[in-house]
C-alpha cells in the first residue's frame, strides 16, 4: 500500500541525508524517483546534505502543482516510481494535499522531509498539513543535541549569537554561521524557553558575577 510518510525533526538532524539515502537505495534497484525541494541552502533545484552530497531536484515554488507535475511526467512517457520532497515545511498547505493525491490516485510512495516548527516554536503550514494527512510520521533516529547535552527539540534563530523571536517565518540559513549573520541553533526546550544559546551560555559562564570569590 503506498504511503505518505513525513520524516521530521529539528534542523541538522540528518533529514536530507536520509532523503538522499532513500533515493540511492531505490535507484540502485532500478527504480526512478522524482525529487522536489524548496529553498535548499545549496540553491534552486538542489537537494543537499551537510555530509557533502547533493543532487538535482525540481524546485517546488508556490505556483507548482506537484500532482499535476507528476501526471504530466507520466503522460509524456516518463517513469515515476516514488516521490521525495525535501524542505517540505516550506510547501503550501494545498501542495501537501497534492502529495496525498499522488499517493491515493497515482499509487506512489511519497517521502517528505522537513522541520516541524519554526524559530518561534510554531508549526510551518506545510508541516502542519503533513501531520494532518500523513499515513506515517517518523522522527529521525540521529538526535541533534543542545549545547547542554540534552536532546535538541527546537530551532532557534540567532543574530550575533543572540536568540531572536521576531521576524519572518522563512529565512533560509544554516547552523554554525558566523556571529554577525542570521543563523540557527538547535536547543532543548528548556534553553529555547530561556533564550539561552551556546554563545549566551558561554558569556554567562565567563561573567565576573558567576566567578568564584577568591579570598583576599
Ligand atoms: N563532518 C561530519 N562528519 C560526520 N557527520 C556529519 C558531519 N557534518 C554533518 N554530519 C551529520 O549530518 C547531519 C546533518 O545532516 P543533514 O542531512 O544536512 O541535516 P538536515 O537535513 O536534517 O538539516 C548532522 O546531524 C550530523 O549527524
Ligand atoms: C527554524 C527555521 C528554519 N528556517 C530555514 C533555515 C533552513 O534554510 C531551513 C531548514 O533546513 P534544514 O535542512 O532542516 O537545516 O529552514 C526558516 O526559514 N525559518 C525557521 O524558523
């Protein structure tokens, strides 16, 4: 039975790597997939992993009908055995409905990958719809870690190392950016709530206020 599967997690937990592995294993068995992505850090029409692998993909901009694209591909004699979608959080809610239709009407597996929540801990529209519609939700096995050693469950946006909670929902970026840039850091909920990034924790640890008092 074909399925719509949503593989989700924080940033940097290996989603794109898994997408590329699924693609590799199926291609090795003679299957042919169609890969969609949206706003990958590597540029338009790319699916990239931090492990250095990258492949071409169809850029699923807001105007693209994903169901229509697959139907067209099949009607002009192309082969599509399964569909992979990376950065699925960026898709519109209606585009996720199109993915469900690919599964139900075209009987193809669809593997979608994305982060569930944004830097304010709110669901992205694409992720919300995937949670509503997916046959199966999978949490990535490789746990990203907060600076404190706990499992990272939330994505923080940083500017100059400081966590921010205002701004546009979508700002393409990466973890481990230089301090001046807008970047991201994965945190446990406790430290996300306290707005404590690795930089602010380091600064607090070095603050004279918390240094041990020496006898004079
Ligand atoms: N130099 C490295 N050596 C080993 N593993 C790495 C290295 N760099 C990144 N990774 C692994 O890649 C993961 C990020 O993979 P990626 O697919 O880009 O994540 P996502 O798509 O979830 O943001 C990290 O959590 C880590 O496990
Ligand atoms: C939290 C958050 C993230 N983003 C962007 C930043 C990256 O470009 C992607 C996530 O990519 P990854 O492969 O999972 O690391 O999403 C954003 O636009 N808004 C956010 O709140």
